[in-house]
C-alpha cells in the first residue's frame, strides 16, 4: 500500500452506535482492506504479505482468521 490512501470508510451506517463502537468497526474495516491488499500484492503468499506488513507469519495468519480471509483465493 505504501503511500496510497485507503478508501474512505462509509460511516453513514454508524450513526446509531456509540463513538467507541463506530471507531472499532472502522478500524476493523481498514485492517481487513489492508490485509486483502497485501495478499493481492503478494499473490497469496503469507510470508510475502507478512513481510510487507512487518509482522511474523503467525500473527499475520491470526489476523487473517480474525477477518475470515482465505489466502488461497489470491494464489496465482
């Protein structure tokens, strides 16, 4: 991702929740988008994507599980 700006978060649906919950949801959405882009750039390689993120593979896998992301769909 580098210096690219992430797409704006649609917050209109968040107006009926407390600020803390809206922030949690927005952060989760940004994190998920970031992980998807890393996997796309790394062509599904967990090692490559984790390296780009600056974290170890175990933690990267944990994040993928948290967001329900299957890295094999990015393999080419």
